[in-house]
């Protein structure tokens, strides 16, 4: 079982330490003390709270798709040469970078400040954890 300190939980949830303490006081999360006397929360409980609190902007594409990993965000930068472009999106706390043709950038009207959806469909997704052997 994974336990996270209040400051770690706050970082993962994108809130202040005080907000996590309020969630504990309100009963939204259960806090316990670790061996060092620090307040910790169960990682499973925090993950469930994160899922319940997740708010995604409306996907402007309004299409049906088999891709489940759809991240709506704002285009923050477009760097183009005559053939290829790099498009950066800020999707919540996540920076997504896509390489595409400059023609596609023009066709899609991508420019800083525009709303776009990053769609990720891959059988090769790498998951990493902190290494301890």
C-alpha cells in the first residue's frame, strides 16, 4: 500500500497543503500518522478523489473515436519551417508536443491561443515508477 505525505498529495492534486488538510478534516480523505508522526493519506483514496474531481474541458472536436486519451487544451506555441511544425499545447498541468506538417497546421488553423485536442492512441505507453531494488 502506498502512503503519501500531505505535501506530496497536494502536488499530485494541484492544490495547496492546506486544501489537502481541509479534505482530511471534512472526511473527503482519511489521514493517518506515519512512523515519523507526519500525516499521510492512502494513495488509492487519493487516486479515487482525483478521478472524482477531474474536470475536462468540452472536447471541441465533437467526433466519435476509439482513442480514449483525449486531452483538450490551448495551443501555446507553433514553430514552423516550410515542411514541418512543432505544436505545443497546455492541457491542464500537462505540456503536450506534437510534430506535424506545416500544411496540417494551416489546415487546422493552429496558432497560440486556439483550442485543440491532443489525441493519443498507442500500444506503446511507457510507465515508470521510482526505482528501488
